[in-house]
């Protein structure tokens, strides 16, 4: 059964698909049926630039344990960068 759990957020960055890099403007995050990974449900993340069409997409499907480790690792790396004084003032002020 589909969970229908999905959110889209605006982001700023770059992604690499096939042969070239493209600007990513949105991330679609869902917990639902994956396309490739052999699980009933997975955390699915699509980094996209909808204005550039379907080729401007990087997709990731993760099991729950991997998704949680990824979130914690991102937070740990950002905390280390902040502690080391490597974040710009605007990034620190916004908690990015």
C-alpha cells in the first residue's frame, strides 16, 4: 500500500547526472515504494531542477537505518564545520 508521505523543499546546490552537472532547486523526499532497491518501502530523495526537465534529477533510495545514519552524519559534519569556524556568518545565523 502506498504511504502518500512526501514533501518538497527548495534547495540550492548542484547535482551530477549521467554526463554533466546541473543546478538543483528542489528536493523531493518521500517514504514510499522504491523503484530499484528491493524493499517494500524506502526513504526516497530526488534532487531536481524541474525547470530543466526530467534529465535534471539525481535519485537515491535508502533503507531506514541508512537514512538515519545519513541524517546524523550530515548533522555531525555541519556541527564540526561550525565548531571549527568554517561556516559563513549567514549560515550560522540561519542554522544551516
